[in-house]
C-alpha cells in the first residue's frame, strides 16, 4: 500500500498536486538592492525543485516596496524585475512540482530603517523579542483609500507572478503581517466598516481574495496562510479561525488553506512560548504532538470547503501519516528541514529515512534563525549546507551579512530618490 504522503491531491480549481508534501515558505533574503530576484534565488529553488515535494512555496514576495520583512525580499509592485521573476519561476518548476508565489504586506512589522511610519489597521505598537536587532516604529492607521490601495497591490502582484510563470499564488494572512493585523482584535481597533466583529475584521481579507481571484482567473490556484491562533491574550483565536474558514465556504476564493500560528510577538511557528499565550496556549499545553498546530487544525478542517495544510514542527514520516489518516489535514508543510537537508523529502517518500532533521534543537532562537540564513546563502551559491556551522559563528556572519544588505538597500533607495 502506498504511503499516505505519496497520494495525489486535487484542489477545488481542478489542479492536482503529485503528493502531500509541500516546501513551506522560508525567508531567503537573496533579492538584490532593487528587490528583484537573483541568480542565487534561481540556484536555490532549482535545488529544491528536485526534492520530490509536490508543491513549493516561495518566500515572502512583498506587494509594497515600503513594507519589507527584511532587505532581501522580492517586491512586485511595477513591471521592473519581471524577467528575473520569470527566471525564478522557471527554476522552481524545473523538477515538475507546482511553484506558488507567497504574497505579503508586512503592515507594522517592518524595520524602522526601512519605514519610519508603517501602515497598519490601527495605531498599536509592536512588542517584540529583544536581541533581534530589529527596531519597529509606531504604525500609522490606514485611511480608507490606503486600504483600497493595498487590496489593489495584492491583485496587481498576483497578476504579475502568474505572468512570470508561477503556477499558483498564496496569501500570507498569518504571523502578524498586515492581513493578520486586520483579523486580530488586538491590532484592529477600527470603528469603521473594516473593524469590529469578526465579519468586519475579515472584510479586508475577503476583499483581497476577491481581487486576487479576479486578477488570476478561476482555474489558477490560490492558497491562504492563516493563523490557527495568534496565541495571544485577546488576539485571533482558534474558534475565530474556524468561523472565518466557514465564512469562506464555497466562494471559490481559496484552493488550499495553510494553517500556522503566532507572530513576532508570539513566535509559536518556531515552537516557542514567550509571555502569555492566551486561551489557546493553555489548550496547547495539554497536547503532546510532534507538530505544533495539527490538533488546532481538526476543528478548522471540519469547517473547511478546501484542503487543509499544516506547517510547523513535522519531522517524522509516522506523525505525518498519522495526521493524514486521522483526517486532521490533507497536506504537510515542511520548511526548516529542507534548509538542512534539501533532498530529505525525496528520501522520506522513498522510505530511505523516517525523520527529517531537527537542527533547531541545537540552538536558541536567534542563533537558529542566523544558522538557517547562512545555510540559505550556501544553497544559493550552489553549495551543500554546512552542518558543522556553530550557532555563534552563524550569528556573527549573519549579522554582518544582513547589515550589509540593509546598507545597500538604503543607499540604493537614496540614489534613486535623489
């Protein structure tokens, strides 16, 4: 009998994915100072294209140049960089898998050096983990026209990535970015039609989805990454997630729902608890599962009219198979293990190994983030990961690398503005 991970998955739009494994989005930071794709990104995704996963997600492709997660993000906001974007799309498709572009807008989660007055639903400052080196300026509440402009930005970018050759698009509505900020009552305190109860807080997401669907057409896959919970007192809860997914219903707007959780303030996607995690945090503490969010996915999947993918913590083939057989989910997302072992999914599907690597157990969160990023640099250069790299060495090297990227970004913007 074939392993459950090897079964194909047909989406509502009619597209069929070859198996139940997806390369989840990772933050590569390999774009150039113009925020265009590079040969390094092509090399990286050409390597992942041979991994045997049925679906690859890109890292964050931003829809607004003033709202970056980090200096090396790709931005799609005009016709510039389209040739490079097409090269990246071709690289990701080269192994036969689907390759979807993850579109994002950071809202308030942008370094103050890049944007000293970021947009957000409401004026709520970010309370983030110390020691990251990131500085966040107080956000400015969006006007109605700025909200409509952001909707158009998502739609424009979706059309452009389809033109470039990506086979699908997915929207980042989790981890505290702009759409997630609209969904959370902690960060959306608006008293107009864009805030209030869940239906009003979801209005922005629904408008973005409708605009993206119009831009790409009915047969083009659209994914959506949602928090299963913000894991924050007073934030977006698992019950609200299930209710929102039920609202999406059979509208034809979403073909694959990806569930994650947390934000920069509560980095549950890294398996960490910092501060008060709210009602769902108490519930999570009673669950002894390998994957962080799989138990929260069950209630959401019952409400879903589309397949559900869960990302975060999956490492063993047995846990993945169990979750599929229990019908807790339809697809498994893996991200960090594919940085340490780009060929791991193929060996897992072939039965050659039964676990993907868990290098995060060696390091604290800041060291591990740096370690991953330095491995991505190597992969982008056509090299294998250096598994002997220490956390201390990675942290030092990445701090210098990212500082240089920030300097080049800001100098390039200054030259263009002058």
